[in-house]
C-alpha cells in the first residue's frame, strides 16, 4: 500500500505543480479567459487514465492463465520502463521545471486555446498512465486492485492539496530533494517489479529457468507467512524463492539505474537556475537612440 501511495503522491504532485504553473502563468499574463481550456485538458486526461485503468482491470479476465502471465510480464516491464524514464527525467528537470513550463505556455498562448488543452492534457495523462501501469503491476503486492487503487488515490489527493498550498504560497517544498528521495525509492521498487515481471514471463513459458531457484527463504522469511516478508513484498517486490534469472535481472537493473539516477539528481541540485519571465500577450516596441 505504501508504494502505491508514494507513486500516487509523486506523480500527482508532479501533475499538480505543472498545472499550477500553467494557471499561475495565465493569471499573471491576464489571460484568465483561457483557464477553461486548461481544466478541459485536465478533465480529458483524467478520463483517459480511468479508461486505461478499466481496460487493464477487466480486459485480461477472458485470457488463459498463460495469456494472463504473458500480459502481466510484458506490462510489468513496460511499467519499469516508464518509472525509470520518469525518475531520470525529473532528476534532470526538477529545478528547471518552472522555466520549461512557462516557456511552453508562452508558445501555447501564441497558438490559441487548443494548444493549452493539449498541453494540460499531455502533462496530466503522462503521470496518469505511469501511475496506472505501476498500480496494475503491483496489484498482488498491494493486496488487490481495491487496496492498490485506494492507496494511490490517497496519495493523489494529498498531492493535490500540497500542490494547491504551493500555488497559494502557503507551503514551500524542496522539490529537488523530494524527487531525489522518492526517485531513489522507486528505482528499488522498479527492480522488484522487473523481477516480478520476469517471473511472470517464466511462468508463461516465454523465458527459461522457471524451475531454477536461486535460494529459498520460505522457512525463514516467507512473503505470505510472515509480517516482515509481506511488508518487503509490498515495498520492494521481495520473494522468498526467486529464480536465478529474477535475481540477475534485479541486480542488472538496480545498480546502473540507481547510480545513473543519483549522479544526475545530485548534479542538477548543485546547478543554479534563474526564474523565467512571465509571457505576455501584448507586444512592446523599443527605440534606440542613434548618436
């Protein structure tokens, strides 16, 4: 449950901050008339995310066991790809996110309301797709789709409140530190999701080595028979009897991914940034004096 709450909080806060920057930029540019386009884009993104969640929840029921395991393995790996891209991207852009968003708003203002609809929709649906895939990939660890969805929804609601407080100036967050810590945690979680996906593909017969158990901690720390094992299963995808391929996949992912992420995150935190100018729809002319 905690992992899904964390992904909901992180992704929700990212979306809330982007939307907040868009709204604040339009307000400062005296273009409140375009705010309805932003909320339309947000609404379309939420609807698209819910539709994807419905397809992933009820779509696989008609598949065979092998088909379900194959789909689960593929989507788990896809989810890992999204998580990795998201954490690395935020490590690069957390400090300059406001600059990039304001620049995009300035370009959208020149193109009209439809550009703002698309900008808002893409900003939110990207986070929505990542959250939905991650929830689906960790349903077993979270105790079922109901608890997984509830945990992620709680995280999103907290993120919306935090985003609103930041927008109103009532709260200051060290976004660089927040995204660095949560990103490092999610890299470790993603390694567990990858190992779980590899296990699904082995059960589907796509990958070999399904019967080659690397070690067994079932009698000591079972993910089903002990509280600590169940907690580790929910947090990092721990399994007491992994195959050799799962162990290899976990280490081959987590070491380079965590190293690259922390390098980028720490380097970006040390780089200074300058706030961008607020775009305006009015044009001004300047004169030059000639001697």
